[in-house]
C-alpha cells in the first residue's frame, strides 16, 4: 500500500511538471523567435546603412574625382595662360626691339637724306623779283631744320606728309636739257618737244600739250600741286614758255575739273626729278 502510494505521488509530480516544461519550451522558443527577428531586422538595418554609406562614399569619391579633375584642368589652363602670356611678352619685346631697330635705321636714313650738300644745288637769279629765293632754297633750310629736330618731330612730319598725299597729289613738270618737256602724275607720264618758233606760240603749245596730257591721266584727287622746274642747262626758249603757260593751263584744268583744286610752284633750275625718281625705283 505504501509503495502504491509512493508511485502515485511520483506520477502526480511528473504530471504537474510536464505543463511547466511545455510552457518553458514555448517561452524559450518565443524568445528565440523574437531574438531571431530582432537580429534579422538589425541585419537589414545594418545592410541598409552599409549600402547608404557605400553610396555616399562612392558619391563623395566621384565628387572628389571631379574636383581633382577641375583642379588639374584649372592648373593646365593657368599654365597655358602663363605660357601664352610669356610668349606674348616675348613677342612684344621682340617687336619692340625690331621697331626700335627699324626706327633707328629710318632715323639714320632720314638724317642722311637731310644732309644736303648745298654746293650741289644750282642757284640762279629768282624768276620772281618779289621773292629772294626759289622754293628749293627754302626747302634746303627747312630740311636742315628738320634734320636737327627730335625724332618725334620728324616722324610726325613724315606721317603728316603721308596723310596729305592720301588726299592730294603732286605732278612734276620739267623741261630737260634736250628741250623736251616731261610731265609725271603718279605712275602716268607724258613728254613732248616744242615745235613752235615764237615764244608766244610756244607758250600756247605748252598749254595745249599739258592739257592734252592731263586728259589722259586718271581722275585727279581733291588737291593737285604742280612742281615746275627746268634743267640748269635748259635754254630760256624752252623753260620760259613753260613757266608762262602754267597759269593759263591751270585755269583750263580748274574749269574742266571744278571739284579739284590746282596749284603750282616754280622750283627753278634743278636736276631732272623724273630721272631721279626712276633711278630710285
């Protein structure tokens, strides 16, 4: 009976512990599921955070690479501008050196040109009693004064002369030693020999021949200046009709081309300027 009682009690305890074990297993399994879910969630969060960090690092690396590329491009541009500035500076220095050298050569040439040997200029009695000298002698004094001027004054004079010739032209009329009268207007040239016998007829002939030559020339500029001269060996029978014919010739030119102004000056006896110009060319 005792043994039966002990057996029943043992079974009763066992039956009472079984639900507790089941409950414990349920609790442990529930905790396991909760821990696993939490771990999975944390894993997903860590993975998402890692992906975000990876994208951010990649973006920052890309931005850094872009900045580095921009810095390299800017550096290359600065180096290019520096090299270009150096090249421009060197070119400017070289151009300034060349211009200074050319200026010095020009000034030496100008000085040489203005060193006129006055003894080589033929002088005679002026044609006009109202003046004391021919324009050639006045030019000699002006050239001597210009030769002593500053380089800036000489350059300004030459530039002014060049600008004047853009709006005006100079015609050369010369009676040479062969009794031929030659006229040159720019690249155009004409010449003739007097055929008339008397001075009056020769004056008329010169006027007619000069006007005929003028008609063959291109349209003159707004101002035309005739420089009239004759060879020192020329005879009065040739150069005097030329000098006498110039005023009437200019009247005919002014009437024919009223939009142009025609003026003249008598240089007097000079070497043939047309031959000199041809030799210079």
